[in-house]
């Protein structure tokens, strides 16, 4: 009986650690649950303690291995990683999900100005967002994706050339051209949305580390525990939060008591770019916290 209890308690953590370590793609609803892996890692000593109290040493060993595997997956996000010694100018990037246009746009722009933000990526824009932004003098160079119905936007003080509906090329003096894409795939909240989410992440462009600098900024509805997201990183990117040791700072939900906080907003940069500063800031009237990241670009 004691063996059965120990095994039953240990199984959820062992299975979770195996899926995370092996990078297994899981269907809905488990794909959404993977975002909560840091909490699973935090509680992973529980089955070890239970097995030890029941004197089931093999189960304790297996649960201990699972706990170590989860720690290896999660803990590095709280430690600064290796970053290139880029020698070009800085670029300050902000990304914010404005919650179906409900965010206080004036406050958002004011916060951007206070942090000397050069370029802003917005998600869940609506017609009312477009109208409010038109009344603001700063960040006059803009790209909107379907502003009448909703979508994404790029705002900047820098010279901006549109390439497609949600990507623009920034001209930064002393650096190569910077291609910035506003990212916002559907959240994997049902089986159909999970398929679309997976396809949307797979369709994002990779970076070969040559030519134009690439930056992907937005609400990915994904964390570093999703194998789909890690495969995107493997195509030539690093996560700014992970690189600066701030990768466990939650970005959603900003509102209390909606869910356990998780990190689903990201600024991904190609491997020539050095993330130097990473901040998570509150924006009034939105359920996401914004990211403000200072990047050191390569020389042009």
C-alpha cells in the first residue's frame, strides 16, 4: 500500500519532467498547462519527501531525478546567460498587449517616453487604439495591422519602412537595418486554437545572424517550457529575459486572482544583439505587463 501511495504521488511530477526534458509536443489542454512548469518545479520536492517518509527509496530516487530535471529547465532563467559583446548603438524596445484596446494609451506612451523607448510593439489593438494614437505627437512612424478590426501595431520615432502587415524595417544610425515583427498568435485555449498557435509560431522567420538584425516582440502565448517556442529560439534567437536573468518575471495576468502569473510576453533578438536591460512595467487597464528592453546592436 505504501508503495502504491508513493508511486501515485510521484507520477505527475515524473511525467511532467519527462515531457519537458524530451521536448514532447502535447495536445490541448496540456499544451496550455506547460506554461505553469515553474510552479511544478517549485513543488517537485513533495513526492521526494512523501517517498522518503514512506521509506520507498527507489521512488524517492526517481522523484529526485525528476526534480533535478525540472530545476535544470527552470533555474537558468534566473541567471544571466552569455551575451555577445555588440559594439553598435542601443535600441530600446517596448512590447505591450493592450487588451482589446482597453489599455490607457496616454499612460503607455508616457511610460515609453520616460524610458526613452525607440520602438513599441502593440498587440490586441482596436479602432479606439488607433484613434487615440493619432492624437499623440510622439512615435509618429506607425504600421497597423487591420486597425479597424484589431491586430498589432509598430510605433517608432525612427525611420520606418513597412515590409508586410506586421513587420517593419527600422533605420538605426550605426547599425544594420533592424527588422522588427509584432507577434501575437492565438492562445492555445482549445484544440483548434492550439493547432493555429503551433502553426503561427512555426511560421515566424528565423535569423541566420547576417544582414538585417531581426527582433520578434510581442505576446507569444508561450513560455520557455513549450518545445515549439524553444525550436523558434533554436532558429537563431535568444530570449531577452532569459539572457538577462529576468526570465521568470511574470507578464500575465497583471490583474490579481485571474490565474497563476506566467511569462508569455517576450522580446527575441538575433544572436548578434546584446540585451543589456530588461524591465517589466505596469500599464493601466490591461491584463498584461509590458516589457522594456535595452538592446545593444551590432555595428553597421
